[in-house]
C-alpha cells in the first residue's frame, strides 16, 4: 500500500524538491529499505514474544514515526 501512495505523488514531490521527477525516486527506495529493516527487526522480536505482542507494539510505533 505504501507504494500506491508514493508513486502517484512522485511528480508533486519532485516539484516540491525543485528537482526533475527521476530525482525523487530515491525517496521510494528509502521507504522500501525502511520497511525491510523494520521487518528484519520486528520479525525476530515478534517470534520470540508471540505475534500478539508484536502487533500491539507496532501500531503505536508506526503512528509515532509517521508523525515525525
């Protein structure tokens, strides 16, 4: 779902940055790398403590980081 939000907005993002549209593509790559790192970190923690605890902690964490 995150890609569906970023890709249509790339031209607007590029305009906001004052750059050509291809220059905004690293933003999408950075987002995907962040998702991958988050999965690598949250996966083992969720497996060790049970998936219910992982889900309970992920919603507040994602909300907090989205506001930053």
